[in-house]
């Protein structure tokens, strides 16, 4: 459970909504969807973190209410916005537990865009305002869903090039092709943990330890799902200056005589490092190791640099040709590209290798800012909207349907058009679709109650999440 005060975790304007909903409002029912965006489908992941960290159990207390009240009086500069009694009611009637029901698809489920993935509604008519009060916090699930989706889409690309160029034996290492280098570029430790764990839904290589911590703490991962290796950085490889670089490389190999180790090699001249140092002076030591040296360039155009490096390494170390006709370095030598890696750059890199007759199994990738930071809520157009309400005992289907003007001055219905009524997500002939709750009763809702009145009613292990999201 986080130490954050939940009473303060909403957009400021929402504290006025208990007054602004029309008199007689008893129920607000809202749903979450990805309205479109970069990818045609979205991995649903991360809700369980927010439920366990922020919503489970007694989260409204007198002490937190006192703290929140003083802050909110300062925020608004008036006394008629924040209503302390609304939260006191939750304390007295519900023991500080949230009277809401949240339904969602199983974590790891891959859902086509423009479908409901989660719904939330109040279970006490007095707390009609609470449903969308929680929108601010729950909407942040966009981040974990989006990072998980980016990683999974990259895995599709990797698998395509493995299918085209890699040997059958190489598939055992496909989970380590994309490695998370994003911790230092994340906006916070919490972001690194949430986003880092989302990456681990599809891959196993990571230097972002908080990702494994989140997976273990909030998804009961039996062991850390993010695995790493010893590796250098420039502070190590430049310590003796340019003249001492070869001595540093030799020290690296001597320090870890077995297993996989990565060494950044562009401190001065990556091409000299590959040809004269790794490929000549240290060649026999590398080839006699029980393990793999992963050589890392870290500057220059990725495609041009990699093609030049592989040309040098294959001349120096030799290569075999796999069953698909593509060249493979000896198992003691591989390359990792961690500079300039993004969803958009990866296909061009692998395509260039393919065109040069080089198997994808020779290369692994490290991805930093583009993985954990260069995403936002609009990457997959996430939104949480009210679809149904009850006012004075009467049910009302609620919907927004904006008419917008395009760049040519023409009027059209916006993509922000929302769904109306109580909803269910069903699987019909293998395809997901969102329907009104009572339509097609033979089709079961795959959104299940995961949280009700302060209690998590269904949870998922990290292994279950990985299995659900697997290609």
C-alpha cells in the first residue's frame, strides 16, 4: 500500500462534481477503452498494481481527511467546493473502504482498439461522485498498457525477422532480444517500476530492477522476471585513456572468464576495437571462453555502423551459415545495439541485416527512453467515459458525440464519440467486440469483477499475464 493520500489523487476540478451532477444522481457507470492510436490492439496490464497500491482496504481515514482538507482549502481559496462530509460518510458507513465495483478483462489480454477493457461504478447511491473521482488515478493504467503494447509489437517485428533469417535453435533466446535500458530516462522510480514490469510481459532482458520488484510485489512473480548480465560503461572503458583501452578489454575478459558479458566499445574507435582488439589481440581468448562477449556500439548511424561492424567481425571470427542461408557469428561473439533504438527504427535495422545475408540472431537490442518515456496517453488514445447513470431511480444511457471541424473546415463526428449504456466485452468467433450488457445473452462478458467495496476479488500472477499476452 502506498503512503500517498488517495483523497488528494484527483484532478482539482473533480472536487466540485458532487454538486455539479444533477440532483437525484445515484449511479455513475464509466468504462475504459483505447480509442485507436499507434497500434491496432492493446495489452491490458497494470490495473492490479493500482488496486493493490492505492485502492485496497481502508484508504479513507480521519488523518488523511484532515491533511487533505487543509490542502484543498488552499487550492480553491474558498470553502464551498471541497465537502468533507462526503469522505466522512465513507469512513462511517464503509470503514474507509471504497464503495465501487471495478470489472476488467484478465491482465495480459490483448484487446483490439475501440473496445471496453474496464468498467467502474459506485455501489452506494450516496457515492455517485466517487466513480469518476477515481478516473484521474485509474486512467494512469494507460502507461503500463502502452509500454506493454510497445514491447509486444516489437516482439512481433523480432519474430518476423527470426522467422525469416534465424536458426531454429536461436528461438530459445528471443525473449532477450529487447532489453530495457530505460530506468535513468524514466520520469520517476514509480514509472520505472510500472513501465519496467510492463516490458517484462513480453521480454525477459532488463536493467530496470524496479520492474522485477513490481512484478514480484504486485503480481506474485516467483522470481525476478527481468534478467541481466555484467556489462561495462564508458567510465570503465575510458579509465586508462585511449592507449589503455586494450588493457581494459583484456581485464573485462579476465574478470568474467565464463558466461555472457557486454562491453561498450565505441569510446574511441569502434571499428578499430572490433578489428584490432577484439578481432586480433583478444580473438583466441574470446573463442576459448565458455560464454559470449556482446560488443556494444553506442554512437553513429545504427544501420551503417552495424553493417560495418558485422563485416569486420565475420572476417575476423568467421561465421557459419544457418539452415535458412544466413550468416551467424560463432556463439562466443554477439552485438548489442542500444543507441537510437525505437519501434520505428528496429525494422530498418533488421531489414538491413537480412539484405546483407546476416541472421537476426547475431543482434540484441537495448531500448531506453523510447520504451519507458516516449509514450503518452494519446499513443493509444486512452479514455475513461461515463456510459450509464441512474437519476431518481431512472436508468439513462449516457454518451458524448462531438461534431468537430477538420483541417479543411468540414464537419464530422469525432473519434472521441463514446459508447452508451452498460457494456460487456465478448469473444464471438474468436474476435473481441463490445456489446450492450443484455445483448446476445449467450455470449459471456469476459470482463470480471476484480475489485468491490475495498476488496480485490480476482488477481493474476505475472506468469498468467505473460501467458495471456504471448504471441
